[in-house]
């Protein structure tokens, strides 16, 4: 795998995975040459982990990555992570579906093994013994090295972990400066504020206690509807978002100027600064945007500045 001194890495069951992860959900309609440039830019930063899923682009995104990794400059340099369990109109974490999904991902990614497999969303009809059977088969055959989950609450992780034989190393959860119920709950505990609502069973504390790495998605995204009924969903650096979150934009740019980096790097550092040692997934399809994150690990952000960003995003302290 590819490493460099600019990036920090997490140990996921013996897999050295970059703390900045490239999400591949939006590459389905991109020319192969653009995807190769994006992966080259990731490597320049020391980003060695690609996050995918069997449903992204109906499987096309995995196929694009498989095609791109045939290039000599990219072959063998990435940790491959994918997810399964979301189907049309339902979730399916049966043994049969997990095994079939992995086989499909292996074909599309043009590889013999997946480094990290995540269950994409909780399935209330999950039979945990079937998940355990699937994990055992996939591990024994060498088709999957490390396992985890995505969008699971603390109780759901704990329940599944009590049945499967493999440690669950990852829980992938949505979090950004503008969207962080993971953080809000702990800060506002024992207050009447809406932010005090426990939406995930204390997933942040559970993961910290049990050595589960939180991977954040939607890391630099926001969604809102303004007073005129205009709905926006996209990057916090887009013009509509900068108007909505003026204070956040002002704060990120001020800190970027202070440290001689991009606002993008500051936004990512806000995630990485948390002592839970999270990984941050970014879903850009632009090599140029990718390179704006290049100093995200080296910014000496302080705790005071972390809270400054939190408050600038509209969150209040009790």
C-alpha cells in the first residue's frame, strides 16, 4: 500500500488505512482518465483508502475503480473498502445476500480480496447468526480481511459484535461541522434542548470505549432550506452554503489564513482533531479539490479553535 509523511494512518485490524478516505459514490459518470487523475491526486496526499458500495452507480462505481486500478501507477496501492446490504425497497443482511454481494464486488473491483467490508445499514430483519456465517466464510476463504458496519447505533454494533467472531473495526456515520448529532448529544446532555436527543445510543462513546473507528461521511457537506424555500444540498464551500453559514465560512477562512492552508484542510482537521481518532471520507470527484486537503493532518488546530468552528456552524453550548 501507499504511504507518505504528509498523511496520518489508522490501524484497522492490521490494515494501515489513511485517516482521509476517498469516497467513490459519485464517479459513475466520469471518464476513466478523470478517475485515474483523482486517484493519482489521492496518492500524492498519502490517501490510500477507497470507500465504495455495491449500490453506488448500480455497481458502476466499483467497476470504474477496478478499471482504474489496472494502471501500473495505481495497481496495488489502495486499501479497498466496500459495503453491502441496501437493496431496492429493502435491506438484506442475510448470509446469501452478503456472500453474493461480495462476489459481485470482487468481480467489479477486479480483485481476489476486499480489505474492509461494511454492512451498509441496519436491517431490522437481520438474523445475526447468518451474518456470522457469512463473515466466517468470507474470512476463511480470504475474500474479506476486516469487517465493520455503517449507520449502526451503539446498541446495534454491540448486539452484532456479541454474535460474530470477528471484531467490528468500523462504524461509518454522518458527521460534518454543520451536522454532528454525534457531538451535540454529549455536549447537551441533561438539558431540555433538542440537541440533547440521543439519536445513536451514544455511538461516539461506545466506539471510543471499544476501539471502533468512526468514519465520517458527508464530511464537508450541508443541507438546508432557506426562508425563500430554496433547498440546497452540497459542499459547505459552495456559494449558497457560504451565504447560509457565513460565520462558519468566515471562521474557516480566518484559520486557513492563520495556518497557511486551505479552508478545506481546516474543515477536515476539525474531524481529525477529535480524540476519537476518526477517519474522514471526502466524496470529491475533482483532483484539484482533492489536493486542497493536502495539509489536513499537519494543521496544529487547538481545542479552542475546534469549539470556535463548532459554534460558528450554528451550534450553541449550554
